[in-house]
C-alpha cells in the first residue's frame, strides 16, 4: 500500500469535514467513544482556510483516495477557556520557567476506519515533522482523559505527557513532541 502525504488544498475541505464529522463518534455510547477514539472541535471552511494558511493541514491518500488528515495551527489568538489555549498554558507552566521554544498545535487528527492500522498516522507525523522541524521546536496536543484510544496512540508514539489540566468541566492531558523526532522516521 502506497501512502502519499501532502499539504491540503481547498478541494480537500469537504473530505476533511466529512471525516471529522465521522470521527467525532456522535451517537456512540461513552464506552464506544472511549474505545474507538474521537476528535473534538468545530470546523468549517473558514477555519480550514485559516489553518491551511498557517503551519498547515496534512492529508494522506492511498491510491489517490482521501484516507486521513492531521491539522496543525499557531497557538496564538486562541479563545480563553478552550482546551487548545489551556493545553498551551499547561505546557508553559510545566516548563517551570524554561522557554519551551516555538510552539505549534497538533490536532485534530483522523484516519478513515478503512485505513487504520496501516501506517497512515506514522506517514502523517513524518511528513509534518519534516515540514515543520525548522520552524518549530515543540508540538502541543490535548486529549480528553476519557478518550482511551487517543491516549494510547499518543503514548504509543512516545509523545511526552507534559501536563494535565481541566477546562469546561473536562479533564485533559497535554502531550508534546519535537517535530524533528518524526522527521527522521
């Protein structure tokens, strides 16, 4: 199976939004969502345009078929009290006065069920690591603690569980990784 990863284009937006809707796991029980994993966040064309203009959205294709995405964004202008802003703050606080460097947000990420377990996430991480390693020092991701699958994936890839935080009545883990770590895979 040949996996191709590239930066997204406007004509990818419909596929990204569709996969994101599916990956939210709405309609599943809490146990099913925890086991299967889920993504969070409200996205539309305007948000995707903004993310595309930043560090980028990376899409994976298999034989020309859309198979998954990994979003990245700048950690600036985030609404206070939202998980992304709280994750960045938690990582900065966990740095205990040391400058964590140039940060970017990693996520959400989703892989079509038909292609899971076939190396797509590794390909996405490698591509975004190569593309961003010269511009950023550290990626910051957040995972709700009820999301067992996503927690397991982040830990499997050796991402650092840098901090825990609460916002909006929910508990999260903030994960970090240097993009160069994946660039050399």
